[in-house]
C-alpha cells in the first residue's frame, strides 16, 4: 500500500508541539534560517524534548555552518536535515563525512525540469521540490522531472489541493503556510490536513 507522509514545517511554540502530538504528522520542521518562523537552538531543544517520539524533527537550514548542524544532530534536537540554500555536493559530502548516518533532504526551487533531475546521482537521501522558502505559493508541478530520489513536494499546499499533489507520487508533502492562521500554526487546519491524508491513504 502506498503511504503518503506529511511534514508540518515551521513549529516554534509549545502549543505547536501539543497540536502535532495530537494529530501526529510523520515529520515536523524547525526553521533555523532567517524567517518569521525562525527558532533558536535552545528553544528547538526544549520543544524536541516535548515532541512525541514517533514524529521526526527536521532541521531546516540555509547555507549554515556545518558544525552547527552536526551539534544539533548529536544533541538529538533534530533527526534529519533539510538544506534550503545553495549547498552543493561538496557541502553534502562534508556533512556525511562528519555524521555518517545523517539523513539529508535537499530543497530546490523548481524553475525547469532539469532542476530536479540534476540531483539524481547525489549523496542526498531525499529531494524537496519547492517554490521558494515558506512562500505559501506553488511552483509549476508540470516541471517535476524524472526523479530517482524519493521526494517531498512543498510550496502552497493546503487541504484543498492535497489530492492534486498526490497524483505526482511524492514520498511526502510538506505544508507550512497552509497549516497557519494569523501567522501561527492552527489546530483546526492541521486536523483537516491529517484527516485528508488519512482518507487519501485509506483509499488505495
Ligand atoms: O518556512 C520558512 O519560513 C522557511 C524559511 C527559510 C527556509 C525554508 C523555509 N521553509 C521550508 C519549508 O520546508 C516549508 O515548509 C516549505 O517551504 C513550504 O512552505 P509553504 O509554501 O508556506 O507551505
């Protein structure tokens, strides 16, 4: 059976953790890059200690210092890495050398078909196809190429377009703005999103 996973990104309050512990997405994201959703290392460690152990925490970085990423991994503040900047294969190789078991998601802004296909032979574990960085806007889904890596789809996803996205066979879908009301994560929206994914997964 195909099982579509969900990542809810940009958590920064205790209340957000209470919400995800209730609805249990597969992944949550802590954004360490500059953003209205930015969280510092100390707060992320505190929130991770409250997070249900079945939910994996993804650290979202933009061209960050590799040592910071390694420290956050070794302290178990994060379980996976999402690189959302201009990180190249050399950077990824270095990260894997520091931390052999690290799981890396490389986020890219999709502007043409080659954008996604050029990561097929990379050391990354997953690709994340996005419009930008938490923009709340979609990219042109017809530009999803012949991707060999399992991939997340992000960018402007919400409860109303989830079914359309699933047709492109992502490993997971990633939602941030679509799970917010007045700039913060919203319990009702996350409830609807999780309900929708359960219905989709049960329909196979
Ligand atoms: O969310 C941010 O503000 C952000 C800032 C800097 C780098 C990455 C960021 N977000 C990464 C994500 O994984 C978001 O979930 C993804 O871009 C989708 O966001 P949205 O379009 O708002 O659903």
